[in-house]
C-alpha cells in the first residue's frame, strides 16, 4: 500500500495563535478518511495548512506527501502535484470568467505533468461532459467564478473543478453543508466516481448523512486541535446519536 | 513672485518670435494677436505650483526645468512603423507627427457628406469663422498657464465639423506621434470638434511617441442638440514624456458624449476634462482606466457642470498602480440651482499592487439644486488575498493569478465602453500592459 499523506505531530498557528496541536494522521492511496469535530476545532485550519495558505504556519512536526516534504511547496505547486481543496466557503471572483479560470488551472496542471495543454474547443468538450454529471448549465460554468451562485451551487462547482482536475488527494471541507437532498446525492455520486485505488480523500463533515453515500474507510474526530478518536464508520453513527459529549473533556 | 506659480526661465519664450513663423497661420493677423495674447497670459501665469489647490498632487517642476525646443522635422522611422498599423486599412485617419499633419500616413477621404475632417492648419483657411470663434472662446476661458501656452504656440491638431444631421459610422482615427529622440520638444496641439444638431461620430485618439517631449493638447468639443459623440483615447506616450491634456466639452439639450481614456504611458500625465451641460436630457458619460508602474504619475481631473435640469453624468474610473507609481483622481460634479432632476454618478476605484504605490482621490460634489440624484465614491485596495489563494489552490501561479485579478478589476471600466470593436481594442492594450508585470 502506498502512503499518500503522512502527518506527524503537526502543530500550526494562524496569525500567531496555535490552532493545531499535534496531529498524527496517515492516509494511504485508495482510502477515504472522514474528519469530524466541533466548530472551531481546527478542521478548516488543517485543510488550509495542507493546501498551503499564507498565514497558516507550521510550527512543529512534518507533513509528507507522496514521500516528499509538502510544507516547502508553494500552494500552486501542491495543486499541480495533485492536492485539491474543496473550500468550505468558495470565493467569489467577479470579473474572472469561470471557463477562463478553469482552463487556466487545468492547463497549468497538465503542463506540470508534461502533458499537452488543451485548446478552447477540447476544453469545452471536456467540461460539458463533466458539468452534466453535476447538473450544471453552460451559463453557470461561464459565469464569473462563484458569483451569484447559491450555497449549494458553489459546492457543486467545487466538485466540478475536482472532476476536471482529477487530484491525487482531495480534501473536501464540508462539501455537504448547505446541500439539499438531491444535490447531496449528486455531489456524493461525483465523489464516488472519483474513488480510485490511486486516489485518497479527506472529507471534513459534520453529518453522518454524507457518509451514508460515501462510505469512509476511517473516521477521525478532531477536537481542540488534535485527533482525539479514530475508528471506522460506526464511530460516525455513535457521534450522531450521542454528540461530541461522548468524547469527554478533550473535546471541550 | 507668487508662490502659486513655478518660477522658471522657460527658454522657449525667448524664441517665440522665431518659432511662430513656423506655426500654422503665420500670415493671419488675428491669429498672431491671439498667440501674442496667449504669451502675455503665460508670462503672467507661468505653470501652476502645488500651492494651487487643483495642482496639489501633481508637480510640474520637472517639466518646468526641462529645456524644450520647438519640434523640428519629422518623426523617426521606428515611430512611423508603430503609427502605420493603427486603425484598420480603410480607416479615415489623420496623423499628426511632431505638431504637423503627416499626409503620407493620413487618409482623409471616404467621409460622408456633411462631415469635414482636417488639420487645424487647413481649417484656418477653410473654416475661418469657426476657428476664429473657437479661439476667441478658448482665450476667454478662465484657464491656467497650460492653456495660455497652448494659445501662444498652438499647432496642428484635428478639426472635425459635422453639419446638422451628419452621421459617420466608421471610426475616425486620430494619431498624435511625437519624437523627442534628438532632444526634448514641446507640442501644443489644438483640436476642435463642432457637431451640428443630431450629428453622430466615433473618434479614437491615439497618443504615442519616443524620447523626451511634452504634449500639451487642448480640445474643444461643442455638441449641438441631440448630437452624439463617442470619443476614445489611448494615451501611450513614451515613458519619458509629459502629457497634459485639457478637454472642454459643451453639451446642448439631448446631446450624448461618451468618452473613454486608457492611460498607460508618460512619466507624468494629466487628463483634465471640463464638461458643461447646457441643455435638458443631455448625458455626459466618461470612463477610463489608468495603469501605471515604475515612477509614473497619472492624474485625472474632471469637472462636470450641470447647468441645465434633467441631465445626467456618469464617471467610472479604475486605476491600477504598481511599483512607485502615483495616481490622482480629482472629480468634481457641480449642480446649479436650476438643474433639477440631475442624475450624476461618479466612481474611482484604485488598486495598489505595491507598498510604494499611492493614490490621491478627491471626489467632490457641489449641489445647489434640491431634487437631484448624485452619488460619488472612491475606494482604494489591494488584491483580494482570498481570491488569490483560491486561484493558487487550483494550480495557477502567483503572477498569472494576479494578472487575472487585475484584469477583472479593469474589466469593470472597459464594460463602460459602448462598442465591441473599441472594447476589444482596449482589452488588448490592457493585456499588453499586464504582460509587462513581473507579478
Ligand atoms: N485568521 C484567523 N485568525 C485568528 N484565528 C483564526 C483564524 N482562522 C481560524 N482561527 C481560529 O482557529 C480555530 C479553528 O478554526 P477552523 O476554521 O479551523 O475551525 P473548524 O473546525 O473548521 O470549524 P467549523 O466546523 O466551524 O468550520 C478557531 O478558534 C478560529 O477562530
Ligand atoms: Mg471549517
């Protein structure tokens, strides 16, 4: 089994405040890991640290991705190396057409892999195919990035991007939040379609619901900047019933 | 000596008599009188110092201490080559090179009946009364030393006259080319557009050059009832040039002026626009973008005077300042007591790409009527860090991500351009500018 991501004793600070306080987590290729945990426990912080956001500083520990140090890489290099973060709050970018954005991203990644860049026609053909699976229209795809999208549409657009960019490690930060039942199924189908022995996923969620559709191999509970409990999918069911109180003081 | 004026020698004043023999209309007495009159006013006014309120942010001292000569001879071959492709093959085009019409590069045929385009030197003969009246009007304006100097040394600019009802569909291309390659020169083009009732035209003005020079164009635009003008300006002066342009626009009822400025060049530039709306239902819409880097200084100063009711004005400017560039936006809207139901909107947004870049924005409203709709706004910001990270997180490198965001910011100004071909032209210019950034 190849190790995709290996996080060891990771401490990270945001604006000088320590948020992650010693995370250990190993994800192998082909696995889906779910991360749950109370608000403010550091889930999004972990996702930003992995994606390389400015201001999220690793103060201790290490993160290895495909056997190499991840922290040293610029965010765009991480993305080109196959890391994809589906944002909890996708950013609206007025004036930048969605197709321009996605084509630029797509070709940057292809170029990095030594593949030929797609021209406008080839790209349109590909995106048409993928957008259908996620119930998105031409108009939505052409529009300025995320501008005027409803909460659910934004999440579907994240999934469209993921389907296009075909990452090796997908980090999904509450991609299920704000989705209606049909959209949840659509998104879950999109995630499942990408499940692959060569690919790994880290799904941050608050709800058992998503895990009914995308069944995880492992479930972790992040609380107070640490992983306080790990188990299989039944752990999520327990949490759903009992709440984080079952974890005791560590979660508070 | 007043501290409101810059004390300088201005060697070109001593050579005035010699120089004016080579300027348009040398044998015309009334014009010579107007030139002398301009000279007297300039001697009195000099160039405004920063103590003058409207010149607080733009310093003309470097200009005042440069020894400018009168232009002498044609422009160089390299510059000619840059001028040649401007516009389309069939465009009506008037090229003014080093202060004179360049016939080889111009094409003045193909205009419909009732549309007259010519250089100022020709109009002095063919449209004498019109020019006389225009020069008298401009001389009587309460202007500054720059206006006086232009009156004294006025050179070829373009004169466009549209008879009542005359409409010209194709874009009229005007190119000003200046070559200061063999020593600093000063150019004082004088432009006049007179539009009859219900006439319509589209003009694109391009300003390019090489070396050190000072371009000091004065344009008067008189719009008759229901006249419609689209006037787009590309300011791509050389990086060592000074460009100080003044537009005076008068609108009769129902007239519609649409202007756009793309300001990319010059070490120091100021575009000043004074519009007077004299009739109901007239609309004055201007927009623009200034994209500056290194030590460039760009100033946009506007005054829109609503002297008649029921008129509207709209100003939308987007500035991008990199390195140690400095932008100035002074926009004033005045609504006189009788100008009820005025609708005036003014906006300046500046994007600072570096810590050393600076913008001074001074929007001003002066309203004496009570039933009006006026808004103004000025914002300054840097690139949205969240948007930047979002793009990077998709594999887009920092430089490209910044370009995408800057281009999106500028696009909001380009969207004001009414005309697809012209918008596309400015898009290319903006992209060219962006390609010159190092991220
Ligand atoms: N830019 C910041 N400046 C200061 N504190 C921050 C910043 N970003 C996050 N934090 C803090 O870090 C902690 C973890 O935040 P994070 O967003 O990672 O939580 P989360 O687990 O994703 O929560 P949620 O379930 O609500 O999305 C919170 O206490 C938060 O206030
Ligand atoms: Mg979160």
